[in-house]
């Protein structure tokens, strides 16, 4: 029964586990001991061997019983509770120790030796048959190739190569599942397909080069099993497709990092666009979605012929410290790669902190509302020119200390509809003796409609 279960377990000859080998060897060993017991040759020796075997079986059954397993696994696919096999093994060990060994007539040593040799040959033959049956699927399924190289290709291309899987086994085979290592590699219309004996199945594997700029490798894994079987897929084969992607241009760096900025003074960095397949590449437009970052294309190329884009960061309009980042959109005249994104980021430590950075009045609040804006500086500063833009809205600045101010804002009623206004003010920071640094700040005010 154990040999039957192992023979119907599909394994790959290159990936057989040590546990599978151990179970296969145990089948031959158990067959040899069982036949030896029935033959009765060298009864004292066989009783000792059998007693050790069943004592070992008792230990295994006891361990599985303690672990709470539902089957001992000693009878193949037949489920038998470890408690039953433990009781049977202990009973057999007791019987082997108690029974009187029969006395046989003296025989020539060559007879039992030849008999045991024949039993060993039989056990080895059974194990070879188990191995042949279990690996039939792996040995009988043949692919015309397991990899394909597309060579040098362009970006944003869709490439397809067809592999052929042939069934040389003695039973139909079903492709149960496919998996991919990345979204750029796909395979369609093969899951659930049954390959009859002697027939072949075409497996189209698609590779999308996308925005890749290097050697691209995609892998697809096929999982198969005998058709009509409900066991988990035990045969798998990996298919690889590769391509050397040559972009029209490179952009370096893809992340423009300004690091820690502690001043309102503008900081400038440059990233470059280097032509590759398209030597006459041109930049049509570069845009930023954050007001703290401004960009422009420089007229002059670098010494290597690269196009240059200047990125300027200025935190003068920022009211709080923290990480500031935005994607920069670079639009080119390339057909294969019309645009590319570059991330600009900075850690800004504002000399002036405004809390909150916006005022929102809920719709269920009736009548005029008073709110407070707290302005804190890292150095002594002053506030002047406080101007509310909304009608009937007032804002008064009060100094709490040389580094802390409050602005009391009165927001009028909504009068049936919401509105948006602003509180604008100027701060003057005493950076160094004899120098002043000014910042014009804006706090938006939102009054939601009731």
C-alpha cells in the first residue's frame, strides 16, 4: 500500500526530496523483512530484526499520536489513526518476544543466502518500479526549449515566444496552473488545457519591456498533473525569456535629493538626459506639481552631450517642516519613451512654523467663529502686514514672545453658502545682526456651506 502511494506521487528526478527516498527505501526494507518472516529462514535472526522493526514502528506511531496527527502514514493513502497502529505494533513486539522459536533441520548455508539475495533483488526491483512510475511525468513531458533570448530590443515593446510542450508519457496530462515572477511576463490560454498522449501544446510567453533600461528577465512556471487527478500539482517547469533593452535615452539621477534644507534661500540641482538609440532626442517640456520646486531646461549640453534640467527648491512658501517631494514630468519627442518621471525630494526645516496651516469651519457651526493661528520661529521674528481677504473677516496679530505670535481670526457667517478666503501676513526673521529675512505666508480659510 505504501508502494502504491509512492508510485502515484509525481516527482522530478532532479528534485526528489530526502523524505521521498527514505519512504521508498523503507518499502523495500519492509518487503524484505516480511518475506523473510514468511520463509522462516534463520528464525532467530529474523525474530530479532522483526522485533527491532516493530519497536521502531511503535516509536513513530507514538510520536504521531502525541503530535495529534490523524493518520500514521504507514499504509500509504489509507488513513489509520496512530493509536490503532501503536496498539498493533506493541502487540506484535510482545508476541515476537514471547513466542518460541521453532527448530528446523540443518540446511546448507548456500540455500538461505541465495534466498535472501533473491528477496533483496525483489525489493530493489520494487523500488525501481516505484521510481519509474513516480518520475514518469517528469521524464515524459518534453519542452523544445526552456529559455529564449530576444536580443536587443526597444522600450515599451510586446514580445512573444512560443514554447512547445510534448506529452510522451502513457497518460493524459493537465496544465493546472501558471505563475509569473513579475507583471511584465505573462502566458495565456494554457491553464486547464489537457495534453493527450503523443500530442503537444503551444505555450505563448509574452514579455513587455516597458520602461526597463537593462537586461530584462521574465520567468513563467508551469504546474502539471495527470488529467482527472485531484492531487496537488507535483510537476513544474520554469520557462525563461530574456531581452537586452536599449532605451532611446537614460535619465540620471531618477531621484533628485536635496537632503536637509534649513534656509529659505533657493537650492539648485541638475539631472541629465543622455541620448542612446535616439541621438537627436529633445526635451519638449518639464513640469513640477509642487510650488516649492521649479524646473527649466538648460540651453547648454554637458561635456558628454547630455541634456540638462535644472531643479530649484525654495521653501519660502512652506509653513511647516517635513519631507517635501513631488514627481517631475519630463516630456520628450521619443516615440518609444515619450515621457519619464523624476522624483524631487527635500527634508525642509522651516525657520517659521504655522499651526494650523489652514482653517476649516464645519457646516454645522452657526454664526461668526473665532480661530487662532500660532506662529513659532526658531529665532526672534516679527509679524506685520496681516491681511484677511474675505469680506467681514478680521485678523489681529499678538506677540506672545520674541519667538511666538498668535493671529486671532474672526470668520463671518456663511449666509447660506460656503466660501474660501485667506489670511496673508509677512514675517521678518532676524537671521544675523544687521540682516533681516522676510517671508510672505498664506493660511487658507474654508467655510463650508450649512
